[in-house]
């Protein structure tokens, strides 16, 4: 039976009335949490950083909620179901990345900055150009991450409601954007954090229940589960071997290395993750929050291995490929196979809450960066009240929401784990080199920062724009487009890799060095010494960092 013949089966699952009722219940409950949390939003610190009132464990759970996005639940499960071992590499990369964040960034960033990543990068460099570059980078990374979440939302709800047409899926994406805007406008960082905490708990519990259920069907024998996946997969035992997705050619192997670099180095440069470190009162709690996050995220990614192979064994790759969300539908289809329409509704509602919580975190990060860095520090030169910044941030939320909706419509149908990997590549290229140089290299100066940020950001964007991700990628079996531009006659790709990390990340590090060494700007030794002491001790961490 061919994949197109399976389409009605893949879309006609569950009860749309039950699904909508459970969705509505989750949205109302989370909105109530947001409204309750918003009552204490009185200052800019409350809106941007939740008043620095969260404990390490609370923030760790929220970080896990922020990090375990649609890519983690929907994208990785689908990637494992279709590509086996190579799909699980996403889980490994996302988890290992936290060691970089813990060892090199988390505590030092919390101690040095105030609200945003730009506070750290501009501490001993020229304020206006560096803040502008950091804010632009934050907005671009957030946009690419938002694309993934919106694409996940479109595919998920389309599957549940049986919406095959693009117009209906686009409407779903617009609704997600509007709810996201409401969350951020009303709740700020406090409301967003509590939504992320609730969502993380629900997601881990839901994934845990499904994992136990899948294993129970195979008498808790992992070998039997893998055997079932092999039987159902058209590629047979190759599903367990490396190289199914990344290994056919030299280009594929390079793509794999590029993806690995992006995943491992990207987390430490993600603005919405870095901003979470400012919601705790001190560096000790920042360390505790990362430790909690690593444990929760690690356990969840072990679940994804069972869920992915479970979907391959119980649902089958052909049905997954035929569903409206393609690979992103693997986890919901597995839930329906296990527990019928009720479990499908609950798991899908949890996935929907996952998307809402993550897009809310991304939106508040992007809006804070524009209001605090571009408007407050560059345009107004610091001569603006906290209330004025927050007002601008709220307006920015509306603009970002509209842009995210439009971008999500174009990205609909792409694997969300793959789209997130692009955001990781941009973050690792544009932000990580400058963060590390700022914290650890005494001689580093403004030109080095600007060359590194703009060079890394620009090269990553250009390579993505002219890669098979955007145009020219065709499924060899079906002839359907696998690119963002669905018209197969349009092909302007010349960069052969899907992920630009292997080129843009080293380039950004090199540009930072070259820019610094060719600049005549002197090193402010006293300022670096002050930054070093503050980063290690946290002394004066919450004060404004203008000079």
C-alpha cells in the first residue's frame, strides 16, 4: 500500500470534540496561572526576570520546560521512528550541550548581567554597537526557534482535527500565535515561568506513562521492542545502524558533523535559555537550576528513545509519513495506538501546552532584548524608566507574534527537531564565541565582538538561505518537496549541507580573533578585572552595567 492511500487513516484519528475540549481545558488552566502570577508584576525586574524570586529547583524545572520544546517531544520521536539511530543523535546532542552551558556559561553569565545577554557582552566594550549586535542576534535566533514551534503546532492540531488543507493549518498557527501573545502580555516572565513549570511536569509524566505503556506491550524487553520496529520498517535492520540519514555520502557525513557541532554548542548561546539564569536570586541557585534541568532533560530524552522506536513498531513509518505533520505526528499517533482518543487528547494537549510555553519564553526574550537593549540603551541611551521599557516590550510582543505566525505558515510541514537545529547553529555562530571571549579573553575588544557576532550570524543565515532547507530538496521516492519552498521547480541552493554549523561556527571564532588583533582599541584592564571578579563572586550582579 502506498503512502497516499494511508492519508485518511492518518488524519481520521481520535474525536475532534474530545481533543478540542481537552485543549480548551489546558489553555484556560494555564491562562488562569498566568493571570494570577501577573498580579505581582510591578517593576521591570518583575516583567523581565520574574523578580529574581524563583529557587534553583523551580528555575531548573522551568528551564526544562523551556528547553523541552516541540522539537524534543514531536520532532525527535518522529526522527527516531523514521531514521532510528541517527534520529536519537538529536537527543544526545541536546543533552550533552548542557554540560557546555553548565561549565562555561550559566553561573558567570548570571553574575555579570542584569536582564539580557547584551548586558554581559557590552560590560567592558562599547555599549551601543555591541548591544545592537547582540539584540539583532537574539531576535534572529528567537525567530528561527519560533518557526519550529509554530510548525509543530500546525501539524499537531491539523492531525487532531483532520485538517488536510494548508488554509486550515495556517489558521491553527495564527490561533497559537494569538494565545502566545496573550500569555506574554499578561504574565511577563513570572507567568511564563509558572506555565513552563506546569508544562514540564505534565510533559515528563505524560512521556513517562507512554514509555512504560510501550515497554509493557513488549514485556519490558527492549530487544523485543527494537525487533518490532525492525519488522515494521521498510529499511529493516538498518533502522538500528548509524548512517540511515547521515551516511549515504560524504556530504551526509559532513552534515552530521555540522549538526553535532550546532547541537552541542548551540545551547550555551540560546538567548531564551540564558535569560532564565536571571530569574534566580544568586549564582548558587543558578548552578542548582542547571543541575535540576540536566536531570529532568536527561530522563526525558531516554523516554524519547522508547517513544520513537515504539512509534516505528506500533504505528509504522508509512502511516507517520502520510500524516499531516509528517514526522511530527509520530508521538500523537503512538498515543492513539496505545490509549485511544482520550490518551491522544491528553498527550496532544500536553504537546500543545509545550509549544505555547516555549513560544511564550522565546517571545518575552526577544521583546526584552529589543526594549532593554535597542530602545532603552541604544535609542534612548539609558534615559528611560523601567515602566517605559516594559511598555515598549509589550508593543514588541505584538510585532514578534505577527512575524512568528507568518514564518510558521511557511515552515509548516518541516521536522521541528531539524528546524530547531538551525536555530542552534545560528546561536552557536553568533553568540557563543563572543560570550566566551568576553568572559575569558582579556584583550577582546569591540571590533572582535562585532566581527564575530555579525560574521557568525550573517554566514549562518546566508548558508541556510542557499541550502537545500529552503529550496531544491526532493523526496527521491515520492518526488515531493522537502524544502520550505514547496515548488520543486524552484532551486537556488548552492550550499550542499542542511546545517551550516561546520562552516559558520569556526568562522565566528576566527573573526573574533582577527577583529580583536587588527583593532587599535586598547584593553580596559580595570574593567576586565571588575568583570572577572563579578563573574566569579556575583558582587553587584543586579546593578546596571553602564559606563
